[in-house]
């Protein structure tokens, strides 16, 4: 499955974001000598080939645009706080400096198991940057960048806390909490660096039974590693539990209602909060919305179509550029896709050097990840063209490896963050698996290949990973209505690859108080990505409570 977490462009404010960077570690004897590879932003939302796909068809995709509603709706929790949770809601946070100027950090306790609050705690990392400007304080603004598995604390410190509009940062305390199992909040652990290297290089388009068995074995090793290192935690990293943690934090911060901006998977987290606590919803923005009513297979198929739509946009742009290695001005998007697929087939048979100090070569799996990584933000297209040119014409796979490593959050020393582990843990707990056997994947291949001739085969096989998860799913597809909630702004981008536009339409239809704000354009999510129309609408809502007009569209 592919991660739902947005790449961020430079901020509109005077202070630029400071995302981390990833480099390819080249061997000293590389043919490029000691030259360092170009870096790529790792603050973005990129691929998790090992979990469940979660985005959908964007406008014009080959799948249907209507989202079949689940039979059940998420039930709201009682308004009164249970006595068993009183100590959690009444706790005081001990704030301290935490290495980034202007930010404070603390640790919050929550019950590991909400059904048995006395059975033990989980410790959750929280960070904030206090409002310092003039004007009436508006309380706390909680942010989450998605994933699942993306660090909200890192996102706050690297982007939101310095990159959100100055007036918002002046009047809100900017706050983030790493969800349970993520980053600084008792992270799920699964595999070491070398084992993850093997996992990420495994062929996800098996050509025969031997390669199918190898892929299944890697999925099993990944799942077994998670079960061995995080057995008890894996049962308690659901989105419902993370949303309940958010309500404890809201109360601990002293806010009567939740003000929140969630991107990508963060929209599922925010919508779940609204469904559980509709009376505590303040100003909530859900950007790059997910549709909670869809089963895993449909989500994966929809996301496959979404990536195809994004690739079509890239292909049309590529052939207009002088440095496009996939065709010239008269080359159709379909032919561009055929040329890329032919290149992938060559890599499948003969991986090419990358200069990586750990000896990794660029095969089909890593190359596909690198290409998909660049689909999240059209600002990455020039880098993708350069990386493809080097790989196709010079047999130098370093550029695509950089893109792939940034997606997986693999650093220059071969260490991986826990992004992939948490991503799988949350997804496999939230929904039953899309497929339970290779035979089911084989039967579904025609549908996936129709949805995306370029990516369909690999994304179908990626949908198998949760079949071997050591913990049974506790969630099911469901609608979220949040009856009685204050107005909620749902944002959808028409050619979003990871959370396709029909999902935003569906979520806005489900939520009783939603206002759908549409961005007509490319890329994953819309706020802070260059549209003054989108930004001003969201800023007005956060600052003054003025929701966008019905049917508002921006470009």
C-alpha cells in the first residue's frame, strides 16, 4: 500500500521549511568518485509497498467514481468522560525544551487498551510552539501529516510550526502528537536495515511461482518481525484508539473543542475523531480526504487508478520538455507508459549500478517506488526526468534510488525510520486484508492492470501484504456522519494520486456538516501548495470560523 502523507513545498511565510534529506551512500570506488548524489526531500508522503493501498481514483480514472457506502456508521461515544479515564484527562504535562528553538516537548499518558484502562499505559510524544503574536488567542491547533506512520512532531517542527501563515501561528499554539506506534510514541519495530533492504528490493511483479513464493516469504518475514518486536502494541494502534488519544490531549491542553488540520491519512484520523466526539469538533480541516466506507480491495484499486491519472499528467508534461527520456512531443501518454514499462522489464532482468556503498542495485521494485514517489508533487517531476535519464541512458540508478530511499525514509547509514512499520501496523489493524492468497491477486490482476497499465501489476501484489499479519483486523469499513458537529472543511484535489478526489466527495457527503472545497489540479493535498484561493479559504476558516461557500472550487 502507498503512504498517504503530503510532500510539502517551501512555505509561503518568510521562514522556509527545513525537511530532512536523504543521500545515496556511494562506494569510494564508484565510477563517480566521491561525488555526492543529489538530495531529495524526505518530508513527503510516499510509498509503502508493504501495506494496504489507500487512495483512490481521481477524476477521469477507469474505476467508478461512486463510493459504495458501508452499512454501518461510526457510533459516537458517550458525552461524559468515563470515570476510568479521569486520571488521563486530568493529567498535567511537563513541558521542556527539545532541541529545536521555539518548540517545547512533553510526554502524555493514555491507556494502552481503552477497554481495560487499568491494564497499562502508552506514552505519547507531544510538541508545541506557543502563540506569540498579537490578537485574541484561539487556543491550540493540532496537526497531523498522515501516513499512517508520519511523525506529527517532526511535521510540526520541520514545516507547520514555521511554515503555516504567520497570523495563524501568532494566534494558535501549534501542537502535534505522534500517534501511538509512530516515531517517538513507542514506535512499532519490525526489521533491521539489511532485512529492510532485502524487503524493499523484492520483485513485486512475480513472473512465475518461484518469484511469487519469494514475495510471499518477504511479506511473511516482515509480519513476523513486527509480531516478534511489537506483539502487544500491534493490537492497539488503530485509528479509533489514536483518535481517542487526541481527545485526551485536547482536554489536557485546556481546549473545549478540537481545532485540527489533518492531511491525507490525517483526514481519516480527524474524521474518526469527529465521529466519536461530534460535540467537541471545533474548526477541523481534512485535506486530501480518505473515504472510510471503502473495503481494502476497493481502496487499493482506486489508488492504483489515482496513480495512473497522476502519471498521465506527468507524461503529458514530460514530452513537452527537452530532457524527457520517455518520448518526444508526438509521443502519447500511453506510449510514455509503454516506454517506462519496457524500462522496468529491463531492470527486472538486469538491475543497474547505483554507486551505493551497501551494494544495492536499481531493480524494478526500487525504480517503481522512485517513480511513484515523484507522483505526489509535480514539483518533483524535473528530478524524476533527470533520474530516469541517468538510469535509462547512462545506466546510473542513483537518482531513482534517492527517490526511493526518501520514500522509505532510509538514511545514508542504511537505517530506516519506523514509517513503514507503523504504516503496515495501522492499516492491517483498521481493515481486513484486500487479498488473503496469491490466487486472489491473480484473479484481480486484470482489474488492476486496467486501472493502471503502468503500475497495476505491482500494486495488486502489494495489496497482499496484510494477509500474513500476526494480528487480526479490529476495524471494518464504515460511514462517518458526526451528527451535530460544527462545520468541517473537506478538501479534495481533482488529480490527487494518493487520495483521489471521489474520496473527498464521498466523505463530504457522509459528514453531516461538511463543506467540500475543491482544488482543480495535480499533486497530493492542496493547502500550502501554491493556490492562494485554497489557502485564503482555509485561513479564513481557521481564523474567523468562516467556512467556504457551497461548491467552492479553486485552481
